[in-house]
C-alpha cells in the first residue's frame, strides 16, 4: 500500500470559484491565472475544470503550448511574455498573447524577421517595481509596438502591490489611468484581491488566481465569506500512536514537552510533502474530523498531533492537513505564510486524486 497521503482536487470547486470570480467581475472577461502548475492543482486538470474562463494566464511557454493543444481558440496569456527571439515564432504559431514589460522585448519584436505574436498586453509599472514600463515611457513604447510589421492588438495592463492590504490601489490606479489616458486597448489590472475588494476597478480583463483555488487574498477575511470553496484538500492518516508521560518530549530537538500524560498521533505528512516546516506547535490539524493541533517539530515525512480531543484515535484514522473542513489560509497563517505558498509547495511525491463531485 502506498503511503496514505493524498491531495484531492475538487473540479466542482474550481468551476464554482470561477463562477464567483465572474459574478464579482461583472462584465469583465476573466483570465484564469494558472501559473505554478495552477497553484499546485495541476495545469491541465484545472484548465479543464475552468474551461468556462475567457482565457488562461501562465508563465511558461511550454505550459502555454500544452494548454493551446487542448483548448484551441482560447486566449492564452504569458504573464512574463517571452525571453528570447526564438520564442517569438512559437508564440505566433500557437496564437499566444504575451505581456510586454520591458524595452528589450520591444527590441526583439522590432528585430524579428519571422512570425511574431499578434496580440500583446503592454504592462505599466505603476509602483510595484517588479515588471513594467515606466509610466512616462509608456506611450512611446505603445507607439513602437503599433509600428511593428506584424499588426498587433495591444492591451494595457498593470499589477497592484497592495490590493489586499491597507495601502490599497488608489495611487497605482490613478497613475495607470493618467498615463494610459487616450490610448486605446482593453485594460487588465485586477488580481483576486482587486476583484473582491475593488470591483469598480476591474476593467475589461480580470486576472484572478488564488480565489479560484479557494484561498483568500486577505489576512483579515476568509475565503468562505466570499462563498469560495477549497479546491485542494490534503489528507493523510495516523500511522502510529504514542502515549506520553508528563515530561516526555516529542520529535527533533524535543521542542514540545508533555505537561501531563497524553496521547499523540504520528501523521504520514512532512515537509517533503509540502507541509510547511516552520509550522509551530498549535497549528490546526483535523484528526478524525476533530480539530486538533500540531505538537513538536515538522519532520521530513511526519508530523505529530495532539490526540487529547480524539481519545479513541488509532492508526488508520483520517487526517486533514488543509482543505475541506480546515481552510488552508488558517494553516498558512499559523505557519507564518500564505495559502498560495502551501498550494504551490505541494510536492510531486504526493499522489493527486480528483474528488468526486460533491
Ligand atoms: C499571480 C498573478 C495574478 C493573480 O494573483 P492572485 O493574487 O493569485 O489573484 C494576477 N496578475 C499577475 C500579473 C500575477 O502575477
């Protein structure tokens, strides 16, 4: 028998969450953001579940080409565009849309002798200071693209640094609107946090990611409060039970000490499966459907959990690390990270199964 750990992907939840994004984004079209193997959910599986999206957004050319083969005619956006001149013919052949974020990419287009992409989104750096053309150079770059030999449809794009935080989007949005004023083209500015918190700013193409997978972009507002459902549930089982006496310590470095007799369960899930190694004692774990807590240090292949709340627990009892019944956002917060990282870190060694429709 294989180790009992499984990641269950609920295609119905993906479709449901996409429908929520659509409703929130009102008349906007939706790129389903599927970078990082669809946030760990499996690129092709997620694309199939979310085929009602208007388009898919990914990072890798290979991912885009694989999607194209299964989804002819669907707009596919490469969020970092292309990296070298040889990519241009691939983009053209597969009718892929590229983000242009740097003048070097425009130079590659200008120097291209063969086929080139016919559709791009020109990204403006409005304050994130990661990718994008400086606002004062934006119009000139746009005009250079209009002069390319391949007629190119140009969209306008920016990305907000703090749509989920206290700073919000106002300054960046104002800069984008000021420097894009009078330039024609569809606009795309909204990640999940913007779709959920600033629906007035969504423009023509929304770009939600985390909300599709049932995670909340906000530290202070749950995914469930938006009607989102978890799309990934990580489960395993208790594989051993230990009875501790007062003073007994648990795991590497003995970071947890029992203050009274207690039982703990050993769960087949560790950091090599993608469980966050820094999760401290107290991180919630669902044991036999009962909320319990991590004790002791996370090891490579195992964690240990308090069985006080489940006195009858034996080996074989099911455990949920996150997902249905235990929001990934809560586990992530306890471990000092975000659900994005938990999902993306799911290790290749974890078998993935589709959850039957619920
Ligand atoms: C990842 C990403 C998104 C999606 O962000 P979420 O917070 O997951 O909704 C949107 N746009 C760009 C440019 C991204 O890199």
